[in-house]
């Protein structure tokens, strides 16, 4: 039975657009808050230390003097740091400066409103100052965006010699107006918003309903939607409450590591397959490392487990409410160690119990769900690798932690058959897979493995009888459909994937049961001699810039700055067009490839190339090499080298395989980054063909 998916009507948002939008907002908030967390931790530690000193001493002059630093840190320093970071994300240093200036205006405006309200009122009726975290997250990026747009109005129109004068005064004048706007315009709005949010939280606390927040927070974490809630609401409110009360339970609504610990312990005992094998290691990472995303694939694999994490999260919140416990500042990352360091004086028992009980409840509920489905799970296919891929897709960018989890699940420690053939598979079988194959051949050679055939193919061309297949995360499920009986290894980076060493060990282990007596030949000794004759080890290849014509000096460039991924694609394709290698249609084919799977290889290298459907757009084989010293954001990874590929048959693979070996060596990559001219860079790239 097949299903058809209707195309969305014009103007209609595609499914998941709202989720992606929330993710982007949350990621941007996280990008503003996370770099400032050390300052928030410093403030929390200072507050905790002075509180403890006050409990044991009376009137100690140094402590009383130091106490004067607490309010300025949280009221001025932290919001301005957030605004500076937000402005920098939008428009570098100029954005950071005007963002900080604007935020001071909204802080001053808020203080003025509160001072007017408190004037003449008895102390019991006075309200606390509002710490402008939310105001900073709004004004920092907004001010930077306005500055960027203003600069664009007169870009290229300023007479030589007046650039600095215009730049300085334009930023200063804009800052002046933004201070006024923040003081009179945004401050009343933020104060009102904080009052509403505090009222909602107060209602939930007063009525014992705060544990219900887990119904929203725990599922949001699994789908990476929690950043908007955590950094946009909980952290500002937590800072406000902690400043007034000395601690806040709000810091623990999302950071409790007991939820992930309980879930992973349940998988360690009652799980099956790769999920059970990887759960103990993941539990350590979650509990002590605070990397909660590691447990998300286990929930996505069996959505009923959302009930377990919600129950565990609510239990932790309820426990902290009973014991009136909380943290003095944010625990980031959310490890047990960080939580303990940030726990307020007198709250340790409640916080520890909240972690223990949330783990116990999550474990109990998860165990019941796993036991109920155990027979079906044992008989069915192992879906853990697919769940990891779904989690990575939900995150919207690459994650080393999820990649390692997928690799651990995909590479078994032992295999019953002797591995004689390894295929790297990608969508086209032309670029990334060829480079990965070259790197693995080198590792096999170093390990003394001479009788394993290592090749690269398009997924559609997999023969159906391969021993081991290596693919990128998003392509593994397709490869399984073509090679159901093969061992499948998932990697995030073809250049420096840690799974390669595990593959080498797996191949070595597969040979241990095969006894080779004196005068006898190994059962696999005759397998695929092509490995020794692979392109990566070929002797006396043509010089890249001479006989082959695939890479010449005119096709190598160095830029000091940075560009967008789309601009980089346009440049490398234009070089190939100029070399007569491709037609104008090839750029769109490159973009189509990136929409399917990223061509980022690792070690700062991206190798954009067209799809299989673009073969008619390729006239001859060629490479284009551009080094961007400012880096290119390549779907969440930083690419310093962008190598455009156009290939007819296998003509380009010999040089490409040598480049792969070169870029697999971080020392060699450092030398390539240090090349001062295009000619020097070309010589370094050509040198790999000397054998």
C-alpha cells in the first residue's frame, strides 16, 4: 500500500514550519544566553558564598563590602552582556555596541517606573526592580538589525577619508535614540510582561499546579522546542526570583538530570538491541555531563515513553515544591554536578530527593512500557538508529553527541562473517563517499589489512550482497533498504569519523575465527585485490594543475572574509563554469544536493557537487577550490575550504581521494590554512599526487 502526500497550497506553510520557527527562535535565544551563563554562575556563586558567610558571621566588613557587587551584576552586567552577545550575532561589533547602549535605556526606564511606583509607599507594599533579561534579548538583536540596515543605506556612498567619522557618529546617534526608545517605549511593556508571567507562575505555585509545567516542558525538550521556554521565560523569571528570595525552583523545571537517568536505566535493564547496548554510556553522559539530548532518541523510538518523562519531571518539581528548594542560579549544562554547585543553602536535601525521585518514577513508568512491548521489540527490527536520525533532524543541525550515539549503535563489537567488502554509499556515489573510502583505505593499510575491498557507490547502485556499508546519518535507512543483510555504520563526518577505528577493529575481529596454518592461504587472502590498487594508493598520478587539467591555478582562490553557504556555492560553481566543466544549470543541482544531505565532510572541508540528475550539466571533470579564512556556516558546521566537484566517470576521483587523505590529517589541514597565496595552496594540493 502506498501513500501520497499532497503538496501544500501556494502561500500555505508546510507541516513543521511552526516547529522549525520555534526552534530558530529558541536557538537564537540560547545563542544569546549560553555564552553569558558563566557570568550568571559567577553571580550565583557570589550570592551563595555571601549568604553562607552571613549565616556564620555578623557584620564582617569584607563580606558587607563585597555584597554591593551582587545587585549591579544581575541588574546591569548580565542584561548588557546578553544584549551585547545578541547584537554581535546580528551585526558583529557594531551590533554589539548599539545593543548594549539600547539595553541600558530600557534598564533605566524600568527603574524609573518602579521608583515612581514605590515612592511614598510603605516597604511592605513596594515592588522589586525588574532585571531586564527579556528586554536585553529584544533590544540587543533589534538595535543591531537597525544599525545594519542604516549602514546599508549609505554603503559605498561615503567619500574617502570620512568613513570613520560617519561610522562613529551614526552608531552614537542611533544609540542615543535607542536609549530614549527603550526608556519610554519598551520599559513599560517589559515591566507589564514580567508582571503577567510572575502572576502566572505565582498562581501555579500557590495552587500546587507547577508540576503540570512538565506536560509542556518534557515533550518540548525531546523536539528541541524548550530553548524558547527555558531562555525566554524560565531563566529571566528564575533570576528575578533568585535575586529577591535567594533561590528559585524555576531553574530546576528543565535542568533536572534525574528524568534522563531514569529513562536510560530502564533501557539498560529492559531495552533490546542497540538501545539497550548504548543506554548505560548515555546515562553517564546525561547525569554527569548534563547533555540531555542524548536521551531524546530513546523517547522518539517509543513515543509512549513521553508519559514516563512527564511523570518523572512532574515528580521532581513536586518534590522541590514540598521542600521549598531551588537553585541560586542556572545550572548549565544540566548535570548533577552543576545542579549541586548551584543548589541554594538549605536546599540540598530537597534537590537531591527531586533528582532521585524523578529518576525512580521515570524508571518505573518506562520499565512498564518497555516490558509491555518487549516481545514485539525482540521480534521486530531495531529502530534505534532511525530514532537517532529523527532526533538529529528535530534538532535541525549536526550534533557530535548524537553522531557518537548513532555510531555506537551502528558498529557491532563482533560479527560472525568475515568482512571482505566495504562500500561507502552516498546519494551520487561521486564525492563524499569517494573521499571517505580513501580515508578508510589508508587506515586499513596502516593496520596491515590488505585483503578488503573498499569502494564507493551511489545508494541506488548498491549490489545487495555487501558485507559492510557506511553512510551519513540521513541516508542510513535508504541504504538498509538496498542492503538488508549488511552491517551498517552511520557517520556524521567522512573526514574524521571516530567510527572508522571501530570499523578497523571490527574487520580485524571478523578474521580471528579463521585459522591459517603453515603453507595455507587465508580464506580471505584472495578477496578483492583491488584494495591494494585503489586510486588512493596509485603511483605517479598526473599533476593536478598540469596533465589532468582538473585543478589549475585559475580554479584556486583565497578570501580573507566569510560568505554565506549560498554565496560559496555560487562561487565554486562559477569557477567550474569558467573552466568549461559545467553549464549554468549545475548551481541548482548543487543546491538540490544540499537540500538532500549536507556535503560537509569534517575538518573544515565541504565538497559541494550536483545530483545524479545533473549529469547532463557536466561537460568535463574539474575541481574548484576556495579557502574562506572567515569560515562559511555550512548547515551548522564551519567550512574553511569549499571544493566544488564536477566529474565525468571516474576521472576526478584519483585527485579527490588524495585530497581526502590530506584533509584527514589535521596537521596537513593546518598547513593548508597557512598558505599565503593561491599558487602555494595549489602546490600543497598538487603534492598529494606525488605518491
